[in-house]
C-alpha cells in the first residue's frame, strides 16, 4: 500500500500548474478553425510516442474531442482518431460477402461477447423495443430485414439497409477471428453498439475503427486490454488512483469496510454507459477514441469527486451505486470534461502502478494458468464439397454456429468428417476407430424426430497412454466439453397435439420459435463466448473445483475410482450438497457398451453400442435441460456424424 501511495504522490507537486496549462491550451484553439477532413491521421496514429502527442494533428483531434464536435463530423473524428483505414473497410466487405452471402440472418448464431454484459438493446428501434412482444430485450435476438442479404451480396454494407443487431453480430464475429489475442474485452461491445447508432456510420466503417483500435491495443494497450488478467490489473490501477484523488470517499469506505471494486470494475468495463446521459456518454466516446484508456480513469475519478458529498453519507454499496449513478447523470458534456481533465495524471504513473499490480498477479492460481495460454484463430474455408458430405447439417449457418461455439484454442482450421453412420454403419466401435488420434471432436446426432443435438469433446483417446484408444475403462475429465441443440422439431410436436386447431398452432409456433442453444460447465475454459466471466468480485464465478483438473488439460479417472450407478444413488442420498458439487466434473466415458458425456452423475448424452438408442438428462453442472423433447429423455437415433476441426 505504501508503495502504491508513493507512486501516486510522486507527481502531485505540479498538479495545479499542469491543470491550468491544459485548460489555457484548450481555450486558445477555435475548433471552427480546425479542418478535420484535411488532417492526416497517419501522423497521429502512434500515440504511445510522446513526440506524436505533441504533433499538430494529435492536438487538433484532442481539442475537437474534448470541446465537442457536431453530429455531422463525429464519425469522421472517430475514424481519424483511430486511423481507421479504407483498406480495413474493403477487407471486412470481402470477408462478409463470402461468409454471410447465403446466410439467413434470422438463423444467425450467438456470437462472442468477450466478457461483456452488453445487451445491445439500444440498437433496437424504440417502437419495436417497446411494442414488439416477439423481441426478448434481455437477449440478442434479431429482427428480420429483407434488404439485409441484398446489401451484403452487393458489397454495400450501409447501416440504413440492414438491421443494427445483425451488424453488431457480424462485426464482433469477424473481429474475434482477425485478432487471435482478443479473449476478454468487455468495452468493445459497447463501442460497437454506440458507433452503429451514429447517423453517418457504415457497418464496414465501424469495423475499420474497431479493428484499428485493436491493432493499436496489441501494440501498446492504448485502448483495450484484451485478456482477463490485464483487464483486472487495469481496474486495480484505477482503484489505487481513486484512493489518492478522492481521499474523502476512500477514507469513508475504509471506515465502513465497504469495497467498491465490483461497482467501479463494472462501470469501467461498460464504458460508464449507465452512469452518463446520452450527450455526455458520446463525449466520453469521442475523447476515448483520441486519448485511449486514460480517459476512463479520469472520468471515474471525476464522477466520484462530483458526488463525494453524497457518497460519504452512504452506509451500503447499493445506495452508493445508486447515488453515484444519479449524480453522474446530472453532468453535462462540458462539465464532465472540465472535471476530468483538470486532474493531473501521467502515463508514467499508470505504467508504474500497472507493473506493481501485474507483479502481484491473481490470488486465484487457476487464472494465472489461463492467462499464460495463447490461441490462434483462423477461418475455415467453408468448402462447399466438405459441408455437402453431411447428411445432418444441411445449412452453412449450422456449421458457423458450431464453429462460433468452439472453446478457445479450437478455432484453428477446416472441418473434416471422420465418421458418419451413412458411410460407416451403426457401430460404436467403428466410431471409436475412426476417431483415433483425433482432437477437437464435434459429435452430431439426428433423432428420428428430426432433432439435431450433440457435443464437443477434446478427444476420445486416453491422453496418458500412447496407444490408449477407446473403448476405455476410464472416464476422461474434460473441462472444454460443450453440449448443444442445433434444431428441435417443435413444429411436428405442435402438429401432433393440435391437429384440429390451426390458428392455435400458428400462434404457439410463433411464440415458441426454437433458437439453437449451447451449454457448458462454468469453467475458466469457457469465458471466450459467455458474458458471465466479468470482474465480479475480481475472480471467476466458477462452481467447480478446477484444481482437480491439473494444468487445465484433459485428465483421466479410472473406472475403479467411480461408483456404479446404484452406489452413486445411495451415495447421493447420504452426502451433502457441497460434497456432491465437488464431485461434479465434466467427463466423457467411451466404454465398450456405450458413449456417455456428462458430469459423472447425470448422463447429458448417452449412446448405446449399436447407435440405435439414446438418452439425455438435464444436468446441473452444464445448466442444461434434456436435449430432446421426450419427457423421459429417451430418443431413437437416425444418424450420427463426428467432425473435427484441424
């Protein structure tokens, strides 16, 4: 604590003089005299270089952002400030014209959120947002737009011709692939959302800006930290700065034993979207595009300073957050800028504090292991001949859906069909043989009721034995297991139940429209595409005891170590719920008699050795229901395929 205090205090002596100089510099410039269109953004792109920040181009952009720019020029400011190149627009248009040209966007899959809690509700038209009962405002459901595919096919990705929710999905998915270091970046979704709302925005233009921001961040972390550990470090750095600059509130919190880490961590991760009115929030985005993450620190300190007379009266965190939000929304853009930029904070100070907290690391050793991992992502070629081999997956969007769901480290190449009942017959032993030495397996099952379900497993072999091929007498512990539902034939079920009432049939089908679903255990491996891996309590929200999975790799437990089904039932009757929770680990059991995917207690997917009969139970570990519609979970197998990504 003393080290942190000394680091912060080191630059305090010249605070007032520097603040006055900054204020006077802003007053000397007339923003109407700045010709934004003629500014060469390439001369202000290397912002980490102090010489660049002294350039005329950078200072002009900074002045425009801080002073307030008109609506007509705002999107151009964002592009100039981030060095959003036209070649990035072209790159994006080429990617999506190939990838999405034959995709019905109403069937588009879920997409990476990078730890963000953004719901994209602001992208929904207000009338639809309030009046359309078919839109679930807590999800990223989409609204059909007939012009969407025409605009994409023509290479013209004009926001006015396409749905904004669709646009955000496409942008984030392409960013995920183009930036293999992008694992955790909650602010990115809010940036995409706000920029898409600009009246002069284009979809490819928003991508170009965000792509440029990520390129700069990879080089110098100017805008984002793109992994969880360094995002955590950045929040810790802010808290250290807060303690020095808002000492009255910091002292009050210490006396009351209140910790605002969660509140401020979420506020910074969401770009303060819930704390500022619309105009002030736009000013924050403007300055962020020019000056980067330092702006978020300044704004956080300014908001706490502004509300401190009320905050020191708070006795609980909920009241503290409510008052901070209410007081912050009173700030107009110019007032926020004045308060934010009179605070003297240097990048040298940030870097020292950053190093201090980085060296401390996580209290959670599992997170330190995860952050040491690096991943490579690249698009499949989407070879039509390869996809045509499937008798189950008949649409390109289904292949994209599965690809998006894959865990980190598995987005590495093309699909390959290893086994199909159509070509290889209905024997589990043949499935095992075809999957020998293969990794990243996607098992897809079609039932006789035309449901499509399945799972992802890392492998079926014994990783501890060179020739340990299935069938095995061992259960493989695999924290990367996914369960999924690609298609459910609800229409057929409704038809069976309501043959005599067509109107009721149509209404219920509309209300119960099926959406593909993916389920995973709440392990650190799955943070890539979920939104609950946030800065809550400054650690992961995991239900499992992951120290049982050494080094986050696939491990083995022998069959002899497991109780048989009858013994398990008896055990659970006498064991406490905490003990049961400790025992629940994602496992795959490729035995001679059956293939089982579950958690050692619940069989999420069971296939018999003739690939004829199956069973699916709901599972607490995966937070999954039975994957089929039959109430008892039983199903007859129509076809099975096993794909891998290599």
